């Protein structure tokens, strides 16, 4: 009878371990998705600032920006808003 209890207890431990592993995997997946989103934002900012730097004064006026505005924006690092 004690052998049966020991086997059942071991099964419960295995279930707990499986639940913990599953929860950890979900957290890692969520973290990876968040990191991917942040990197995507940084790439877009960098590309947008490069495009702004290449625009002529006429194009800037058309979108309502001054050369000073663009200079300020282009001087920012990719992680800065």
C-alpha cells in the first residue's frame, strides 16, 4: 500500500513540474515577443530618422517641419522617443 502512495505522490510532483515548466515557457515566449517588438520599434525609428535627414527643405515644408526640427530629431539615439 505504501508503494502505491509513493507512486501517486511522484505523479503529483511530475504534474507540478510540468506546470512550472509550461509557465516558464509561456513567460519566455512573452519576453521574446516583447523584445522583438522593441527591436522593431528601434529599427523603424532609425529608418524614419534617416529618411528625414535625406529630405529637402521643400519636402520638409510640405510636411510642416523645419530644418531645425529635423536636426533635433536626427540627433536622437534610436532608443529615444
